[in-house]
C-alpha cells in the first residue's frame, strides 16, 4: 500500500504497511482499484454524454465511491468488493470507445485478481513527483466534493455540473496534459468546492431551518442513550423520529454538535446534549457512554472489543464485524436495533470536564443578523481582529498548539470556527465582547462556507477587499474534506493562510512553491511567532 491522503501519514510521507488510521494494506489496495475503475467510468460516461447515451446515475455512484475511500470512513473489505463489482457493471454498461485506457477495459477473474491489479494502480503509478502531487491534490479535493455532495443528495439537492466535474477530474488523470492544465484543474476543484458547500448549506437549511445560536449541555442525564457521530443530519432526523417515544435520550458527538442549532431538529425534546469531543478521543468516550453508537459517516476509528458490539454504521461508513444499517430503496433506514440496544443499556457516565455548555449555531444567517453590532464593535476598537481557526482535529500531540493559540489570543479578538478542530478550545472560558461570544462556531467542516459568507459581508460593510479585512486564517487540516475547503478558500482569492500542524505530504516542493508565491500559504510555527504575525501581539 501507499497512502498519504491524511495529515498523520507516517513521517509525513506515506503509510506503506498499515495506515495510521488503522486501514489494512488490503483495504488500501481495494480503494486504489475502485478509484481506478471510477476513472474508467468517467472516461466512458463523458464520451457517452456527447451522444446522449450516458448513464445519469454514474456521477452519483462516483461520488459515493470516492466518499467510501475518504479517511476513517470504510474499513470493510466486503463493501469494497461489492463497490468494485458495481463499478465494473456501470462501466461495461456504457458504450466503449477506441484505444481505451486500461481503466475502461480491465476485468477481474477473482478477488485475487482485484488485489493484484490494485497494487499497480495507486498514486505511485505516476512516477513524476510534481504530476503525482497535482493529481493527488485534485483527487483528494474531489473526495471532499464527493462527501459533501452525497450529504446534499440525500436531502434532495443535486447538481449535474458537480457530478460532471468529478468525472472530468478523474478522466484527466488518465490523460497526458500539461502542468498548467493540471494546476487549472486543481483551482477549478476549489471553485466547485464553493459550489458544493453552498449546495449543502441550502440542503441543510432547506430541510431543517436556519441555525440559531444555541447553548448545548454536556452533562449526561439519567436515562439510557444513543450517541450519534459523523456528519449526516438526515440520519439523525430519522433516528429522532423513530426514538421519540422509546424512553431513551439522543446525544451528539463530534461533528454532529451543530445539529442542536437547527429548528427542525432541536424541537425533539430527547435530543438532550453533546457527549465527548472530536474523533481522536472516541475510544475512551465510546467506552464510557454505555449505550449504542451510530456512526453515520467518518470519522470511525477501529473500535475496541469492549464496545465493538455497541457500534452501528450506516451510509458509506463501515467496519468489519460491526452491524451495518442500510437504506431501503426509498432512502429510509430502520434504527429499531439501535433503539432496542439503548433501552437495555445503562445511562452514560459523565466524562472528565463535562458540565460546561458549548455554543454552536453561529452560521452566516445568525451572525449577520447581528452584523451591525459586530461592525460597531470593530469600528469602536472593541474587536481588533477575527481569527478563523476552522478545520480538523487529530491525534498528534502538536495539535495542542491550537488550544495554546486560542488561550493566548488577546481579549479583543474573536475566533471564527467550524469543524472538529473547535474541540481544542470551544470549552475554554474565553468570555464575550459586548455580548458577542469570543468563539463563534458556525458548525460542521462544511460550514466553513458560512465563514466565507460572513467575511464577504464584512468586506462589503467596510468597503474593502476580503484580504484587507481584520481577519487572519490559522487552519488545521487532517483529511480530504479539509483539502477541499482549503482549495475553496484559495479559489476565492483568500491569501496569507497559515496551515498546520504540518503541510500535506502529497504536496511536492515545486507545487508548494506555486502555492506560496500565488497565495502566500504558510506553515504554522510557534504560538508566539504566529501570534505576532497574525495578530500583532
């Protein structure tokens, strides 16, 4: 195997024996083969579009398949074998062209053939370091698009242009195109990133209403509960509906915290609070929860045997030996087994540090409703600067940097955040400025879109360019959705972004030089040095 798509990849270069995430060599190989076959689907389907003989379902399958290969989503071999077989069926149902690449024609005789082929079609099949770097950046950005698009699609929001771009990007990896063309595709990926983030924002608010600034309790109650983690709000809605008379409570975990801010979800009285923090701590937190845990997307890490039987996956998430709840043909899911397990469980144990309410729901509509107060606070000098500290959390000890940075910020600064990186500082007592919380949590990682909308509105209010605002960007990344968010910010012309805790291992020195020269992208250093540069303190 060779996998360098996440921030924690071995030595910053790549996992070659077993993934730091827990991904086995065999799963990595199946993922590489699935992506290879999706490239073949893309080539054939794009050609078929010219004659009206394309498969209209191919784009959504590609999105689902790419999502399945995202870090900490699916570790289940059988699910990947099924996806590979389905990919071949879809590809072979499309008209064949002339002089097709291997991805359009290869077929396995057995699972052994799949493994053998998968070992030859991964990232290292591209020998040129800079070409490999650009293709990797594009692929990982498209995985982010795929994840967000899948969430939007289950809520009824689709976009043929986004599906077509995924196919265009995959097909380009089988073509001999110039470096300039590849750079243009990477930047175009960022543009489609903005589109998919806006699409998902519209899907979420259309289904559940506009988020409201909300205090969320972290002290567990006396009733047994179900813990739901991941990102899928539709799964949460179905679970809430099915469990509302079952005598159990529902708790959010990780990226599901922002669900408490949506009017259509917060109306359920048994959605009682948030339990735990971000994904790196789930082994200890899931152990203490006592009840069942429903994993809707990423981020699942290999569960301990002590609670493995209490884990349920759904959607694209999967782990061998863990019960999986599929969707029916109409998209509905039956969570009866999860609810029954909860009714037989003990109530959750209180976690160390629980008890302090968390604030969420500070999305663009909520913040812009008090825009006058915010603008006045800036003009009066009460708010000196906004610091965007969005992104991912992770296991590495150097991520303590983000807690220390937040603690060291001057009291006249406000943190704008989204994603699970917020758990490094959202429970700190940082206070308020004129009633404005010093940590404004817009929501999930996809809600970085809200931060952009807020920045654009402030730029308009002050009559300046977006890079002239009193805003600094100190972004933490971990996986491919964060790559997509970064590309989206770059496509909007946002410069001087600080990225950490270390730069992506898939970015070659030449490609990094392009990013630095064109966008002034910087790695983080120390709290003291970065504070001076970003805040002037």
